[in-house]
């Protein structure tokens, strides 16, 4: 299953740039890939459709895996891994939380499907933002349709600040 949610990749790449902007191109690419995967992680729940779990169920699409509690859990894991590797645990945990939590928040800005279960397990409600400017991605191979291309186009434009921050050439940006 494939989602046309390149906005999540934009956020992940920007976080990778933030984390590894001053490091070697290899480290930068690895950080961008890692944070993009973390930002996409909640959509691993599309496997629910295959398993016959309904969209609206707790473990259905945009359910528990899209919550802030889930993001906090993954962040704790990342902090634990960082600690084992003698890397800065608080920093890894915080950036991981932002990457995973951003997913449900972005999904809440889309104009279709069900909202994200941001407050699971405290609430099973599915939440949308008051303003929903992003078109919802088709699920599965629907991405290869005209509608899928339209969504990709809108997200390319909507996330220009993130692409720019992630990909702006190094020399021209002030380093800290
Ligand atoms: Zn999602």
C-alpha cells in the first residue's frame, strides 16, 4: 500500500536537516531518511484494511497510531536507543516526537476521510482542524490516478517552506 502523503516526507527531511545540517552529506541523507520514515510511520496502519479492521476502529487507519501518546511512545524508544548509542537522548527523543506527532496533526488538516485519533487513549474521537486546506490522499494504488497527482502537486506547493529549509544549499545558509 502506498500513500501520496509527501507532506510527511517534507517534514521529515526538514527535521533531518535541522539535526544533521552541519554534518557530512552521508549523515545528512541518513538523518533525512530516518526522520521521513518516522513521519510516515503512523500510516503503517493501512495494513488494517488488509486485516479487515474498519477505518473507524481504534487500530484502524488514522486511529491509535496517529495519537500524541503513540508519538510519545516512539520518542521514548528513540531516546532509549540514543542512550544505548551514547547519543544525545533528550534531543533524539524530542525530534522523534515532533516527527511522529506531526503526522496526525497534518492528517487533521486534510479535507477527507476520518479525522485523526490525536487524543487516544483518552478519547476515541477522530479530530480535524478547524481549517482543512490539504486534499486527502487516495489510499493504495489510487495514488497513480489524476487525483493522486493533484494531491502530490498541492503538497509540493503547500510544503515549499519545508522543502526549502531541507534542501537549501549549505554555503548560503548561516550555520550555527
Ligand atoms: Zn496518516
